[in-house]
């Protein structure tokens, strides 16, 4: 048990207390950020003549060695240290002796951990964004190939009006595009540096906080030292953005599970992304989609857990804040893993275009257009609605689609119908006449696709 703060104590910490208090089991993930932060701190201390250049170089060399050895696996991070900060400092002193003891001048673990977690989250924001971009590339490829692939659009899970696959997937494109803009927003807001805040009240050393902020790629130092050590808003924002991403993935997964079901058969998930049953030989299950849907709860859980931890915390640092890590790490791994797996599944999925078209044709998805046909010939909409309703009932009784009724059958209900009704209610007409901005008509969709292509180019 190696502790940084033994001086004031006369007894060893109880074994259970030590274990309960320690965070090394999970904060070892922050070793790179901890070392990078220390390097910037030491450079600044030497620039301010708080350390000599020789001490700086010795410390930098020692830290570089520790980083290299940890990455190469020759230096293990073990639970004999309380946390990652103690591990790095103790390893440094062991390697370079006296100079190592000066590393922590003008710094507290409170601003140190605030920095480490912020650096780590900032990197993950960018990685999450890059994964979303790859997902959008796949989505757009499928959209471009399917501006004429007709399928039923649903409300209440009842067939409503015909749309295209490109249009349906375009809705998800919009969702993930918003997710990326949320990440960009929070990245901008979080990019300020807590280092130099000390334990809570700054320090009496002449630290140059602008300089360390710049070395670490921040826009500047945080303005209030109490806030700097106790702010985890950026993590709340990341977990909130991650929860929204998971919600979007989960909705998409739900649709894929439906589309892949024996009843729909709109898609076939690739063998590589499906699993079998141990008892039923015929089964090919959409486990990956179900798992992504299922894992959404974990990410929501991390968000609620962090909000709850922070609620009611007095300023400034409190040990409760150590609880910001485990679930956040789990949520980060989960959301990145889910986006990656989902992208692969989508990329290899086969769309059964015939089935989709057939389904659109046999669900009276053109009933609205049949009513509009009458309206265009002078029938008031409410009457037209009633006339087509009767025709639908008539067709259902005979197990037919509206397109399959004869002109006589149409005219028996309303003499306004002419031979051009068939053209007016064909799936192609129904879709392609919908040309308002954001609608599924091919021309409207192609305009949107041009914008999406441009968006992904940068
Ligand atoms: N393990 C701690 C955390 O994750 C590091 C900061 C400890 N600071 C302290 N004053 N005990 O929050």
C-alpha cells in the first residue's frame, strides 16, 4: 500500500478501507492522460523557474520511460497504488530519485484528475464522432442505391403511404447528423483546462495556466478554480449525447429486427451478423441488433448515475466524484462498440426490394392518392375519403389491392373515376409526386443526397 499522504497518519489504513477508497482498478485507463498532463505541468514549472531545466529534463525523461514501459507491457500498473496519479509519481521517484519528488509542486490530485478525465473524454468525443461518420457513409451509400426502392411507410405500425428505402434511411441520416453536431457542441464547450486550479483555490506559485492549456491543446484555462476541480458537466453532456445515439441505434435496431422477421422479410441480415439456435436448426436470429437495443439501458444508466452523484455535492472536490469513472468508461466502450457493430451489420445487410414493393402495393398505401384523384376532379375531400373508404372495404372483402379493381368496380362507387386512375395510384406516381422538400419523391430525395454528400466530404 503506497500512499502519497502518509505523513499525517500514525496508523495504516484498514485493508478494506484501502480497497474501498482506491480507484487504481479503473482509473489506470487514464495513464496516458495523466503522464501527458504531468509533462505539460513540468514544462510550465521550468518555464516559470520553479524547477530547473535539468530537473525538468530528468522528469520528462522519467515520464517518457514510464509511458513507454506501460505501453510495452514491461511495467504493470498494480493495485499496490491507490490511484493512477500515485502510480505515476511513485514510479517516477523510483526511477529518477529526488527530482521526481518535485513533480507535484503547485498541483493537487483534484486538478490532476479533473484534467485527466477531461483529456480522456475529449479524445473519446472525437473517436465517437469518427465512428458516426463511418456509419453515415454506409447509410448514404445505401440511400444512393435506393431512391427508387418503394416500401410502405408506417404510422402506428400500420401501412400508411408508400415511401422509398432512401427516404426511410434518410431519417436516420438526420438523427446521426444531429448526434455529431451535439458532440461538436460539447467539444467546443469542454475544451478548457482545469490544470493550475490546485486543490480548489489555485496556488501561490506563479503558474502560467495559459501555457499549460496551450500545451495540452485547450482553448485556455478554466476561469474559476473551484469550478475547475468540481465540474463534470462535459461528462454529463457526453453521456447525454451517447444516450441519444443509443436511442437512435435502438430504434433502428427495432426496425431491422421487424424487417428481418419471417413476417416482413424486408431484409436479410448477413450470416456474419446473425446467430443460430442451439435447439431449433432453422433459426437465424438478429442477436446483434437485439444486443445493441438491449445495451441502450446501460448508457442511460451511466447518465442517470452521474447526474445523481453530482446532485447535492457541495463545492469543491468531494470523493463522490471518483464515481464519475467506471460507468462512464463502460458507456464509452458500449456506445463505440455498438456504432461499430451496427455499421458492419448495416453494410452487409441485403434489402429484399421485391418484398418491400409488394408489401407497399398490398396495404392500401395509395388510398390517400385515390382520394386526392377525386379531389382533383372536383369532389370535396370528405366525400372522396368516404368513397375510397368504401372501395377499400370492397377490396379487402375480395382480397384485392386497389390497383386490381376493374374500372367498372370503381365506377360503381363513383362515376368520377376514369381509366387514368390506375396511373394516378401506381406506387411510382404516389412516391414521385411527393416533391416537397424533405419528401420521398426521387427528385426531392436526390437534392437531399447532394447535400448529404457534401456534408460528408468535410
Ligand atoms: N481517485 C480520485 C478521483 O478519481 C482522484 C482525486 C483524489 N483527490 C483527493 N483529494 N482524494 O476523483
